[in-house]
C-alpha cells in the first residue's frame, strides 16, 4: 500500500489546526500536509508536528488570504506580479525551513496566454534556483473547480517542467483533478507518473472520501505500488461527516 498523508486544511477540521497532527497520527496517517500555514505561529506548529511524530509533506506557496473567495489563487504566472511572487516565495521558504516541509507547491494563479506562460517559466526557473536543495511542485487544477487557473492541463505542466529543466521541480498529481481534466486517471498516470513528486486524492463526485464513486482508487493505489512510487499519497478531500468516520480508504 502507498504511504498515506492527511491534508490538515481539509481533514480533522472539528479541531484547531495545532491539534490536528496528533489526530492524524492516531488515525494511522504517516505524514501530513497543510495548504497555507501562514496564519499560525510557525514555532507552535512546528512543536505540534514534532510531538505527533509526523513529517510535513507539503505546503503551498502563498497567498495566505486564499480563504478569501475573491483572493488570488497564486500569482506565479500572472504578468506584472513577479516582484510580489518572489517576495511571497521567500516567505514560503522560511516557513518551509522552520516547519521542515518536504515540498512546496507553487501556485500559478489566474492568467492566460503566451505572456503568462513565459512569466510562469521564468518564475519557476528562479524559484528552483533560489530553493536549491528543496523540492518544488506544480499541479494542474481542473477548470471546473477553478475557472481561469493558468495551469489547467497536464500537457502544459509537462511542457513547463521540460522548459525549466530543474531537478528539484516536479509534478503534483492530484487524481481528482486528473479525472476532471482527462476523464482517465490511470492513463494520465501512465503518461506522467514518472514525473510525479507528490500525489493527492479525493473522490468524485463531491470531492469527498477517495472510495466509491467514479475513480477506481483500489486500482490506482495498486498501480502506484506496481510502478514503485515512493512518495506520499495525501487525502485532500471534504469529509462527508467526521473525518474519523470515513478513513476506510487508508486501511
């Protein structure tokens, strides 16, 4: 079986964030991820993670006001926002180092066209060089859930990875988004799994627990094992009820 990770932004939300690492450990997860930890004291969060014994697999590059429905969804691909992106990226690196985060997901933001592609590639090359020794990821996000997001297709992501050519920049493969983008998770993995540094899962429809529904997660997990995938598989979903009541997918 894969190594399972809990997204603490979406799971165990019945408890305060600082209590969630311990709950994830008790539930049987082997790691956690937190989308945007920037509104929590980093040292306090670091202590909570240390006490749980779980590594922090991933955080996202800001904006920290992502919860604002009108706030930006990143800005690494947004023209005329390079200075803002680079300042935010440096802040993310500081949190990454304090918390011991293994990966940093760089969000593209809402943009389109050749200029955005050039800006994104330039920012990713700069970020990969600045973050030497740290793993960065980019993630295709489906246009149904996030209209206008620049990185909305796997072909665009792979072209960027090839153009930048940085060894510390990899693909973040979210099976839920893969299903909504291509309709074929298994074939999409077959084409792009070798470039993947981190996996996320959720069920469809509803983005609930990754079991049942339209995506064959038993088959997907078996394929990850067969292919020798060694990274984390993180549950980034919205529980139907209490988180603890829907964890049959990790056993």
